[in-house]
C-alpha cells in the first residue's frame, strides 16, 4: 500500500528504535544540539516574542489644576483607551493631601455591550506631599478598548487629584485620554495626570540586535566545538539515543534539585509540612521515572515497528480529530462549536482517504471530484465572506475556510470509497472464487447498524449532526472493510489516542491551575469535570488494556532482575498511572467508579486462569501499586508547574478566576490545592459520610482560606462566602457547570443520583414514536431539563422509541461481538474494545454521550471498526 490519495506504491518506513540506535559522531551530535538551542532562542525572540520590556505612556506632564476633595463621599478618575495588551502598573498624580490615609483604585473594562467588568482593585498609602501613587495592576487589556479607573479615599483620608490636559501630545509614548471625571461628572478638557506602564514585546530594533547576538554566540559555540573535536580520539561514535540521554539528564537533574530546594527549605509552594513532604516525594519519583526511561537497558520488545508515511499521517490526523472533538465539548458559543466540528470532519475525511491505495478510475475521479468540491467551497466562501477587520468576523471567515476544506476532503473521501466498493463488486462478479475479491463483513452487525442509521436519518427531527454522523460512520466502515492493511488499525489508533492524551496532559501541566477552593475538582483542559471523567474513562480503557495484557508475561519472568521486568511494562505503567491519577483528581463518583469497574473487568477477563485463580487479584494489586507510584508525581507536577510557569489558560465565561490568582499570583496561595483539601474532597464526595471533613477537623488542618477574595463573588452577583470554611460546592461552582443540577437537599435525602431520577421520570413520561425537535423535556416544576443524563433515554426522546430500542440493541450486539472477539482472538486490542464498550454503557447510564463530536463516541466509533469484519484482529494473538 502506498500513500492513500497519491496512489504511489513506494513505501516510506520509520523505525523508532532503529533511528534512536543510529550511530553518529559526538561532533555531529554537539553541532546539532548547538544549532537547535540557537534556533530555539531565535524563535523565542521572534516570532514568539517571549522577551519583553516596559513601555511608559504619559500625558503632557503639566499640572493645570487640582480636583475638588476626594473623600469617602466623592471619587475621581479617568476614561482612557488601552494601547497595548498588558498593563503592569498605573500611576496617578495626587496634587494635595488634606488628610493622611489610603486610596483605593478600581479598574474597569467597558465591554462591547456597555457593561463594566471589574479587573483590579488595589489599595495604597497616600504620599506625604504631592506626587504619583503607584498601583500594581498586572492585567491583560484589549488595545483600542475603553477602560475606567476610579479613585476612592478610605476612612478619613482626603486628597486632591492633579489635572492635566486631555489632549494627546504628538509623540509615540503619549497616553490616550478620553476624559477625566469627578464624582461621576466629566471634567471637560482635563484628565487626572496618569502614567501607564505596559509590558510589551521587545521593539524590532532591539529584537534584531538580540537575534544578531544569539547568532554570533551560536557561531562561536560551533567554532569552539569543531576546534575541540579536531583532536584525535575525542570525536568517537555514539548513538542518537545516547546523545539525547546526555542532553536531557543534566538539566532534568538540576531542575529537580532546584524544585526540591524551592519546596523545602524555601517553602515557596507551601509552608505546611505535609504538603512539603508530598511535593518532595513527587519530584523525586518523577526524576527517578524520567531517568529510568532514558537509562534503563532496553529490551527487544521495545523495538518500534516499521511505519509507512501513510500510517504516520493516519496517526496524526486521528489525534487531531480527537483534539477537535474535545474542543467541541469546551465550546461556549455556536461559532466555536462549528469551528471544532468542521476540523474534526476534515481530519476524519483525510483518514478515510489514507485508508487504501487509489487505483484504476479512482486515480482520475478522486482528484477531479476534489477539484469540483474545492471550486464550490471557494465560491461559497467568497459569497459568504464578511469584513475581517472585526476579530469576530475574521473568525467567521476562518470557519468558512475550514468548512471548505472539510467539504473538499469529504467529496474526495466519498468518491474514493464508492469507486473502491464498485471495483470490489465488479471483481467479485468476474472472479467469484478469488479470495481477494471477497469482503469478510460481519453481517448481523452491519445489518442492525444499517437499520439504526436509516432510523436516525428518518427521525433526526432537524438534527443535521445525525446525518453527518451516519455519513462518516458509513464511510469509515466501508473503507475499513475494503482496506488491505486493516491489521495496522489497532496500532494506529493506539498511537493516536496516546499522542492526543499526552498533548492534553502536557497542556494541563503548563497552563491549568490546580485549585483547592471553588474549582477543587480538576478538569484538565475541559471546563467541566463531567466531560473530563468520561474522556479519561475512554483513554483509561486503552491504558488499562495495554498494562493488563503485559502482566502475564511479567509474572512468568520469575528470577529475572527487577530492572528487566520493569522494562517490559514501564511505558504502560506511566500511561495507566497518569490517566488514573487525573481521574482521581476529578473527584467524580461516576468517573472513579467507572474506572474501578473497568480495572476489575480487565483483571478478571485478561488475567483469568483456572490454574492460577489468584492471578486477577495479583493484577489488581499490581495496578494499585502503579497508581500509588505515579499519583504523587502527577499531583505534585500539576500543583507546582503551572504556578511556576504563570501562564494560566481558562474559560473566562465559566471560570472567573479569583483576583489574587489573576494578578500578583503567589505560588503558596491557599487558593491552590493542598493534601488536606484533597483528602477532604475525596473523603466527602467519594467515600461519603463527610469522612473527609471529619479527618480535616480531627487533624486541625487549616480551615481558613487565607487571602480569600470575596470580590470574586461580588463580581458575579453571588453571596459572599463565610471566610472560615468554604465548601467546594459553592453557588459559583454550580454556575460554572462543575456540579450536577441536584440541590444539597437531594444528597441529604439519600438521592445519590444528583436529581437524575426525577429527570428520568420526566423523559420517560414524554416519550413517543417519532421524537422531538428539542432535546429538553419539561420537568415537574415547569422548567426545561438540559438533557436526560441517560444516552438511551435521550436517543428515544430525540428520535422516537423504535430508534432508541434499535440503537440500544445495536450497542448490546456490539458488546456481544466484542466478547466473542476477545474469547477467540485475545490480545490487548480486543480487551481495549471490550473495556471501551463497557465504559460507554456505564457512562451512558448517567450521561448523554451519543453525539457527533463527543470524544468518547468518536473513540468508540474508531475502536469498534474491526468488529464489522469477520476477522477483526487477524490471527490468534498472544495475551502479551
């Protein structure tokens, strides 16, 4: 097979171990490293522009008048236009102090709808005489938008602000005043004298000089390196892997030591002994695992497989499709939904194109159909394009571009699939006895899903996504059945899921704060822990299957050194340990309970042996040990890395971060997660009976939220919290979608369904044969439910009872074939499919997850493709 849409028969292979063991000279390795470091520094200067400087903007500089007294009843301030994207410091001039005291500055952003967004509030002492008062603002601003700052005198303080002209001087560092005001009344022609200090990227000239300096330093390092290795005997041969190991080990060791010193004795991240001990253990274990990965003696089983370019692209596109489905679940408006959905379709269509070689008439029809699709997409895009000067309008044009690409790829995928099917049918008619023309399809499964697809199309009730789901699913199944290399699908999908999860975890480690209050249930890159939990359940099905399938071989290695045993499973250990650790950090009963059930099922099914009845128990203990080793690493890194990087990414619409976190963030702030709060949350929510709270109180752990910012609640019109002890189930948390719709009384009355039972009754009572256009059933109190919190029930409500019954029957039949496949074939992939289906059925009992762009649905659709074939996994596989 060649590259799918090119039709080439040439093979391009890549073997990871062969490449890593390739011999190179030390001089070549050093030259490559120096060039790489130099290029990275150049990119840091431009285009990334990570180095910054300060731009100070001022007015004319002449104080023309003093304001009336600013006291407890009268305020003063300015309207101004932001000129850069980050305001570090704001200084305001005080012309006269009548009574000593403090002054408070509040900064507001005037949003497009005219409402005010409170960005910052700072209190500073008045000067002894006239002069500037400096307020550390540290907020992101939108250039061109209007901002207001207001000065308030605290208690008995009285002062007068100094006015300067509102006119803008003819110079680059001039502040853009709009108007000053005193006690809500504009002061014509005047503004309170102000200096704004913005943090900006280095100017072009400075950046160019710095880049020249970096280039000269790189050339000097290259010269010294070449001179050093001129001496005979120094330029010996090494391997790519050894060179990489030599490069990574020193900085990793230094960073670990510095981190451990920062934890203790410096206590930068926390001053509580228990947390310091936990972080020290986590850092030490992380270093040990990293060093083992680089320094252990690799076994033959770690050798990589030859991968053609087409399979590498399939892995990449599958990972990008999964990432797009995750973005869809995080979308907060229709534009972002559409952008994510079109990206996912584009990558899935590209995968379909790569599944098989184009031959015969397809070599002509596929490019021609793609060209026609591209012409239509361009015409449609140009006719619907909007003015791109507005960022939101420009985003709409980007969506049109992605839609056009998806349409073009979709037309090509349909053409390629239809021509391949036609060629196969013609070949089967001409040569009925030729096994190459026979498509081994699973008739019962194909038939019931075909019936389900027809029902979805007829009773979709205006839901476009159901039609698209049927189209994509049909193309995937047909293309897979006609594919000559379907036996590589398992490895491709495994690599894609692992790659996408690794990128998700890496982003979380760098950009997502781990909170102890308000958002104590960690949601990774999602804005709700519910989505996080079933995403992790799907990925954990793979990680558990991979690890459990390796355990029998591990148990047979009696008498072998421990390092040799560990080399067999260390990658699977890290994978499963990371997914299960993040699952615990979500503190969701459904997610953690589902993971426990999947682990039990994996050990019972994958390790059952009549001669060794205790082997499943041994497997459970092994997986528990893996979790205990990796959880301190994940917990520690997630706690300290983001607050060290200080570049948080959050969903502002549903995650209004505390003011202290947005500005002047301290790594040891009590806002961030601690061991005792984690124990409290797990004890209360997972174990029940307020066990965590009782432990919390028994050990007299700190129940005061130090530096707790009540303005967070004031800005969201929520009641101010009691500062002594704040539960993580706050009203703001409910607004953010972090908890279910049940009230506290539901749990107190023993309703552990979080109100789902009442919702299920409402949906059941309103079912009919054809379904509804709206997915929202009417609850007893007259309000509308968001969804049914049950996949089968929601499907029956949306598309009618017959469609719901057939859909559930199809899923059960799929589960039955997964069991049969595992019993006949064995292997990690069959176990993964069985676990993924089990998790889907479990999650579907309490959540609505059947949707085109739901990550679990996408993973399951891709995972079960082999079941539609009579020979899903090829030959009988070893459990290893």
